């Protein structure tokens, strides 16, 4: 089991690193988003009694405070996480996010506690979420979706859609192509 966790940790981390298109040391030292991803993946893939998991949890907590990320290690985020800028990112621990996910500063991915949309978002693969966007409720965001900055999304978004506005509307179906770079299949 420990070998499986170690292999999964390394595999997922390689995909995250690939998204930054640079060497591990350079990205780790210069990109707060990748540094956070490293500790997030360590905390996620190893238990709290494992030295790597304990180390990951401690430094993850430090990064949360330092960079303003409220992303619990229990959040399901696929391979290829890219955090472009640090500052005020909030993701509910029950949200589910696919591979090749780009997120900018000020984003909230959260829970609605009442009404017909009560619940958490499920976000597909190759999704780009712009600065200060809000994605909330029991909704499904499809694959290759671009959520423009300052958008409020509380409805299901089909594959390849571009949504913008408050409240958000689908403005075209050109998707996130060209925004989500260095992806893997």
C-alpha cells in the first residue's frame, strides 16, 4: 500500500510539474502555486502518521496561511493542477475537480446550503477558472470549459462552453483551448 501511495504521489506531482513547463527546483523555488501543490499532494497521498504525510500537512498549513489558499487536502483534484497566482482561493472539501485544472486568484468553489442547487460542484477536465470567479452549488461543469474572470456560475455548464458575467451566461462554445496549456492526455 505504501509503495502504491508513493508511486501515485510521484505520478501526480510529475503531471503538476509538467503544467509549469520548467524544472522541479526552479518551479518549487519560484512558483508558490507549485509549492502548495507539492505539499497538498504529499498530505493527500500519505497518512498523517507517515513522515511524508505529516511533513506535507505541516507545510500545507503554512502555505495556506502564507498564500491565502483554503484548499483542504481532502479535495479531489485530478492530475495537472496549475495555480497561476496566489491569494484568496477557496475550494470546499467536497468539491470534485478533474485533470488539467487552472485556477486564478480570488476564486471560490463552494457549497450552497439550501434550495434546489444545494450541494457541491463537480468540475470536469481541462477547465480554466479566471480571477474572482465563483462556482457554487450542486452543478456540473463539463470538460474544456472556460469560466471568465468575475463570473458567478450556479448552473450546469456543458462541455466546451465559455461562460461570463454575473450571473454567468454561455457566450460561445470555443472552450478553454489556448488557455489550458501544457496538458497531458
